[in-house]
């Protein structure tokens, strides 16, 4: 399901890019986040940046602005897409379009550890593919050079801050941000990718499930651990898709919500769903405690 939604978003983005008149201007649109990982769910943001092969020209910035206006335009069903461009250097304060070399300089000198996490998801989705490939080569070089400098304590502190400030676990099961949930798996996988990508170039892959497979193939995690991560991730993402269709953020613990979710998951009853949720989260937390450690 997520791959299908990602392909649809990518096709629309590419078509919109052509309509915007950007065309052959040595500029590429790079996707990050869920689109970069081909993991889009219903209502996911599009995390995009714009990159130029050489010095940025005025018309490139104007074209990027036009593309954004087209993507966020309103339809009779609401806004077309929610687009986030803050993963560029200096965030919303930085230029909308930057050159490959400007990105290289930024990652080498100024990037925060979480920006290397985000960079793992980068891939070209529209525009000039030579520019996109040049960005990817730069990204792989930066990840190999600086990924191992990211510490487990950095990742843990960010996770704790997110759970304290953003998680809605008090309202029910926060499948995405709560303990042992989607983000717990993603942060653990990304840390292991960053820590080992200099020695194992195959780990430089955007998709979470593909990264888990390659971590096991490289002997960094065991096959049973990989199965646990994959099964839990698929389980949580399926529930997340249901919640997004409901317009909800958390799975409430009332009988009606749990019953509907258990039926969607083809389980016997809500008690089975609750037990599986608790067990999988506990197993992921235990695994996270094992691997999110500095070594």
C-alpha cells in the first residue's frame, strides 16, 4: 500500500515539475522522509529539497517556488499536498535552492546529527537526473565520512524529547511516536545504518524494511531480530494507515476502537490485538536498548 501511494505521489510530482516549466535547468527535486523511503501513508507530508548542479540561478528559484505553489494549491477536496522544505541547509531561513557543493559544505561543517538521519532517506524524484545522481554521490560520501560520528546518546535523547513533547500516549496507543513504536524501529535502524555504512556501502538504502534486510545480511543484527523488526514495523504501519483513514493519531483503548482495529487486522478479538501490541512494543524496546548504545 505505501509503495503504491509513493509511486502515485512521485508520478504527480514529476508531472507537476514538468508543468512548472523547470524542465532542463540542471535542477533536481530530492525527496526525503516517507516519500524518499517509498513509505508514504495517507496524509503524509512531502519532504522535498531543490538542488542545482552548479551556481543557483534566479530562474531556478522562481521555478521551485512555482512548483511549490502548484503542489499546495487547493482543490475541492482540500489542499493537494502538504509540503515541507525545511530539510534544506539552515531550514526555513536558508535558500530554497542550493548547489550540490553548498550541500556538501553544509553537511561537512554545520549539519546536526539528525540531518544525517534524514539524509539516509534522500533520493531524486523529479527534474534533472544527472543533478540528482550528483547529489546522491555527495550524500553517500558525507554519510560514510560522518555517519559514525552520530552517537547513540544523541538518538536516545531525541527519542526521549519526542516522547515527552509530542507523543500522545496518554490518549491511547501512539503507534508512531510512543514507546516501542514505528519511530523506535526507524531510529534504531538509522543509527545502525549510520554507524556501519562506511564499512558496508549496501546499508545506504532509503527504505526501512530494505535496510533491516541489509543489516541482517551484513551480520550486524541476527536473522530473528530482523524478522521481529520487519513484522513489528509492518504491523504498526498497517494500524497507522487505519488510524489515518479514521483521521486519528492514536489508537484509543476503548472497546469500540480496539474492536474495529482488530477486525481490520483480521484478529479474533480486541484482546488479541492489545496483547500483540503490548508484546511487540516490549520486544522492540528491549532490542532498542541493546542496539542504541555507543560502542
